[in-house]
C-alpha cells in the first residue's frame, strides 16, 4: 500500500500493528527541538482553551476523546483554534487504533486501504479504528464518497478537520453521518493566557526569558485569535532576545519578530464570502467606515481588485439604483481605474467609490422590478409581441401586419402617446415602484403621469389651486390618418383615436391627433373621445 500521507499511532504499550512504511511522526511525543506550538499542545482536555461550548460534561467532544461514544465528528474552525490538538487528544486518550492522513497527499487508494485494514482487524477482534483526515475539504467528491459506507457501519470512526464551511466543502451524505462541531476563534484573553503559559512552562520557554506587557499585547493583537501564530512569534522573539543576551522580550524585539497581523481571509474559502458579505452589507447600511475596513481587509489579504470592482458595480444598481444614477458611473469608473492603474494606487479609486456608494441614498426598486418581471416570465406569463410593436423593416412584414398602427412618440409634443407596449396578459402590470429617496423622488412623481398617458387612464390628481381651462372641445373623428410610422417603415394606418383637428390647431395640439387645439393653464389638453366622456391629457 502507498502510505504517503498516512501515519498510525498504536495503542500505548501494544506492539506496532501498522503496515510497513507508515509514519508516526506528528502524533508521538514532541522532541525538544519541535516548534513551540507543537510542544505546547494540551496534554488533556482540561488544558484546552477557548472552546468552553464544546467541553461541557457529556458533550460530543468529551465523549469522542474519552472513547465513550464511537461517533464520527467533523471539526470546523479557523486556523489555530485547536482542531489538530483535539486529534492528538483523541490519539493519546483512547484504546482505539488511530490512523491519520492529510487530504493534501492522500487519495482514494489510501482511504480504501485504511478501511480494508480496519474491517479485517474488527473481524478478528482487533480494536476499532479512528481515521483522522486533516483538511478534508480538499478531498474531491469521489474521495469523500469512498468514506460513506465505512462511516455508516462504523468500520471506522471519522474525525475530520476543515477550515472551510462544511456545508459548501463536504458532501451532504457524509455531513449527515457526522456530528459537526464548530470551533470558535480564540479571544484575546485566551491567547494571552496561552502565551503566558508558554513563557513559564517547561515544555515551552521554561522561564528562560520574560515578556514585557507591551510585547505581550503586541503579540496578542497581531495574532487575531490564532494561537499558533502567537506562539510562533513568541518563539522567534525569544530567540532574538537570547541572541542579544537579553533576559526580557521588549516591544522592539517583539515587533521585529512579527509586524503584520494575521488576516483571516482565504480567497477561495469561507472567509472570502463572509468578508465580502460584510463589505456589501456595510455599504447597504450606509456605514462608510465599516465598508472601508472590509475593503482594506480584502486588499491587505491580496484579494483580486477586479473582484472587488465587480461587486461595487453590481451594488451601484442593486442597492443604490435610481436614488443616485451617478453611482453606477462612479462604480464603473473605479472598475476602469483598476484596469488602467492597478494596485496599490487603484485602492484609492475603490475607496472613493465605496464612500460614494455607502453615503448615497439607497433604492432597490430596480432590483425588485427585475425580479418580479423575471418571475412572471418563468411562470409563463407574457404572450406574443403585439403586432404594432413587431419588426417591420424587412420585405413582407407589411403583409403580415407588423408595425401597423404603431404611434411614434416623438411626433407628440409631449414625447409620449397612448399605446399598448406590454403583452396582452401583462397590460397595466406595475413592476417598477419608485421610492422617494434621493433623485428617485422626481422619477416617482413622473412615472404615474407617464402611465396614465400611455395606458389612457386620464389625468391624475390636479395640483392644488389650479383649474382646467377649456378653449375648444372637439369631438374626435376616425377618418384622419395617423402620422408616418417611422419605426415601421413610414406606413400610415387608421386609428380610431385620431383627432379631426386640422392645420389650424392651436399650440397645444398633438401631432398624433390625440389632443385638441390648446391646453389649459395647468398644462393639460381637454378632449372628448367618441364615447362623449371628457378626458384631460396631462403633460409628462
């Protein structure tokens, strides 16, 4: 069997039973020259710090370590929170056979070999097998599938560790067969306690040096909850102090050991989505300071600036929209600057766009409108294109009636005419509902007037203090011709809504014949349609 990536820890006191070539490195007693984080690994659950929610009596983690329950477990948490430490505790605290592998180097062949060996040993009364897989999210679907049957019948007890969200990175059948334990990032007090323990503990520095309060605070702050990083920096600082024949690690020495904070961000991992979500929600919540923090987090972590620019451009339409139409121009300009300038200078362009979007008035009316329209399309609503809107530029279209009756809005002084534009089953359907935020307030005042004209619903509420003035009411005729149909090849067609007013019509007349001679003082034209009902046409 290819044992690359496999290593076994036998039951204490028992002769080794692992296949030839297996490696026990990493899960045995650490050597004196092992890294400080390895030497300081807790020897029991009582030394485990920062995961109190998993350490209650009878909790799954305690049962796993004690061997009281052979349940399979997935450990999910950020780096430096104790996932590998828990695996060590399981390896040393139970009488089960412990086999570990890394998903970085192991394959399906290695997994099946471990399962076959475990099944054979159980058949002959051997100890149960605990299979630890580090970085399990790096296993492919096929590799994870190979574990299902063995986990299901408990041929092996799976202990898997991952830094990625298992709901995305672990297949559902495997996830449903395991208990998911979430490890939280350590707090500053937890990291501080472990640093102090490492300074004095014989497994650590053994009191060879002391640590000033300022240096301790520096290490804790830059660790950002990753105790492995804090202990690694402490070891480096201690080595520097000893080389200088100093007995104390001061702030200057600690700063030389580590000067960049640990940024919890993985461009392909869970933190990527969490930080991006916080970034978008901060802009949506109109908090420019928080938005700038998340932007800086992404930039410092090496996120592709083109990804950030794309999110900003999307946000400009999705969450600002018509409340500030300039926002889209600012966002696209920032995206263009990223292409032309590049980092680090393009960070300024991104920051300017972020501040603009975060402080802009917000509206999701465009987003909502498109969503409702697409939902109707998916539901099968929306019939054929009305004949008068169909393409009429090609030979033969006239014979099909395409474009006949189309009314050209520019022939009307108002730039808008009564006409059906939606399919028959969506007539009078409102998708766009403007807000009164920012620039959209003016749009919100204009849209109802446009709808009344287009849909022929008559005038809306008249402004206070104004009365219509009727200069000449003319009954409409059906005999006159419509203006040239420019979009349909210039063909004229009869229209029952045409006015009989001739060239002597006043300045308020409409070139499409829909209005009479002159308008009132309130900007409306008054006409009487064929039914004899008076209707006022307002200006958009």
